[in-house]
């Protein structure tokens, strides 16, 4: 049985295969219209969502399957104090596969350890969002023909933007990719991604606050929303929320074949006038997400190919007496979770949320 909890759960070969299947579904949807006949997808969304939930549900319908859905967290037993582990156990009695979104980082991982059916992480706090990355990767593949040697600008809230974290982990595995990280000081990329992903893999990257200065160098510009819901302090959010606004003027110096992506929802990071620019890809990205989710559901249900082995390395994981200090970690709310940390080179990192623990 396989889950998709973080994008590294898929090998490069598997991502290539998903892209190939998604393109085939786009070209021949009728071939797949009964592929999930009799199968049920449960969508468990404990955080707001429009496109991700509808995208999963539309994907399952297009495959001829059924969808079970709790309309919103406020209507589920989570409000009665049910743990993520119990919810996963219960729902796995009704469905064949679960797509879960949760505000706590590591919640889908906890669900996966208690479920008999595959769990797909549809976004956990400010941590990961691997299926948005699948949508992003298909979009880049369609626009650029591949991933090698791209200069990728990521702009906005790189600290809490979970889509950015998963996209960096995915693109870091391709040859010659270079990142330009554009963010205000307070919203810089979390250090664990720099220390564990960019540096050890020798991925060239620069950090800057100035979008205009770097825009001419980019092949991809990935804009993001400042994630207001993750701030503990409203004043800081108010000060940072308009940090970057992409306008037609700023795009004048950009490459003619730049691809502009955004996971959406947009607040005001991209002015509406940019929508008619041929380089704007964010609405195509939405459509691409549905096809990649179809390909993923087929894979995890073992309907397109064998689902493959779980690849998570648990060799350096230890149970400790330490308590993760990240207020967004699932450990803060879930009952009786073991305090698991990954131990590497004298550092401890929470297994659920990836945040370092300073001894
Ligand atoms: C993103 C998310 O939920 O992280 N949205 C999405 O799934 N398309 C981005 C965001 O909310 O800003």
C-alpha cells in the first residue's frame, strides 16, 4: 500500500510516469471513464479549500468512481475531539482512498500510520502540498518540455507557502535547476530546506527581496499568496501582505517565454491585467491538477500499475522525551503520539513536521 505524504515519496521515474499517464488522460479521457468503477474516494478537509477538494472530486468522477465528503471541518467529529488517527481508521472502513487536508503539520502522516487505505496529503499546515506540486510539474512540463536547466523564481511567502516547499523538493532532483528565492526577510524559505535539500544537493540558489531586479533571468516565476492564516500576529501580516504585486509593467523586462505560475487562490499578488498575457499559466495549472490527481489515484489504487513500495527511510528515527516546539505540529493536538525525531549529523528534526529541534 502506498501513500503520498510528501513529494519525495515518488521517485523521478514515478513522476515521469504520472506525467505520461496524465497526458494520456488529457488526450483520451474516454479510455479512463470507468477506470475507478466501484471505488470510493473520501475527501477529509479540515481547512478551507475550493480547487484542491473539487479537483480531487472531479478527478474521481472522471474516472467513474464515487466520492464521500465531509462538507467542512466544523461539521466533522474532529470538533468533538476525535483524533486524526481515529478519523483515519474510521474512514478507511468506508472508502478506498483518502485525500486529507489539515492545519497541523504531519497530520496526514499520522493518518497514514493508522489507515488501511492510501492517504494523499492535500496540504498540511505550512509544511507540504505534494499534489499541487504534481499540478505545477505537469504545467512546467507542458510549457517547457522538461525540467532540466531551468531558472525558477519563487516569490512571496516562502516561509509558510507549503506549495513552494514541495515544489523545491521536486525540482531539486532535476539537472541544472537553479532557484531564485524572492521574499521579505520574515518570509524567507525555512532553514531546513536550505540545509537538507538545497545545500547537500549543490543546487545553486540566491535569496533576494527584489523581484524587478531578477525577473529578466527567470524561466519560471512562481508567485504565492502571503498565508495570513499562519501568522500569530496580525500586524506583521498587514505589513507583509502586499510585499509583491506582479504587474504588466514589471513583466516588460521578463523573457518572452517566461511561464508564470500561481497555486491560487490569488489575493492581489498578480494584477488581473496579467491574466491575458500569454505567459500567464495559472488557470491552465488548475486544469492540469485534475489530470495529475487522476493519474495519482489510479497509481495509488494499483489500477494503472503496481502502486510501488513505500520509500520512507526510518533508519535514523528515534522516540525521545523531547517535545517538538513547532506550534503548528500535529504533536500539539494529537493524543498519545510517540515523539519521533530523525537524528542526523548531531541534529534532531521532528518526523512529523520536519522542524529542527535545538538541544
Ligand atoms: C494553496 C494551498 O492550499 O496551499 N492552494 C491550493 O491548494 N491550490 C496555496 C494557497 O492557499 O495560497
